[in-house]
C-alpha cells in the first residue's frame, strides 16, 4: 500500500498543450499503477480536451467551477462540483471548462488513451449555448 498526499512529491505541474485547446494544467497524482493514470486537471475558461477515448474508461470527479462533457452520440451535460462522470471504455468524448468559468477535476484514466481530433470552436460554442 502507498498513500499519496494530493499529488506526486516533486512532480511538476504540466502545461497541457498537444491534445488540449486553451490553457490547461495538470498535476500528476499517481504514476506507478500500471494502466492507470490519475491527475488533477485545471482548465481555464474555454479550455478543453481534444476528442479522445480510454481503453478501460475514465472517471472524472469535478471539484471546482463549471464545464461540459460530450460524447460522439451528442450526449452532453453541464458538470459542476460534486459531479462524478463515468465514461465507458472506448467511448469517444471531450470535457472542459465553460467559457466563463474555470473547471477543476480529478481524472482517473484506465488503459491507454487514444487522442483524436480537436473539438472545433463552432461545436464547443453550440454546447456552451445549450448548456448555459
């Protein structure tokens, strides 16, 4: 057993740029568990992931702010503190902050992540317009 106290000791916060739009920072929480990653992720207003999926699924625990999650079937939802989102294995989705709020969540990702295309600005704006 090993207990981590909020984040990995000595780990630097990471400015996520390659598969995220906008300003997004991640703090690694857990690294040594095979096929699992856990990060606290802070999205500035409008920040979001690219479309992606996880081989074993993903759990998002929202701690601060407001944001959105959407899958390829056009299911979408506003998310806020206390919400826990479960994304099944292989489901293509994205998540990120509202355009007027930051979003902080703990992301627990199981299995490999497959990164796909960027969420187009027009699509993001449609989700924000409906969800706000």
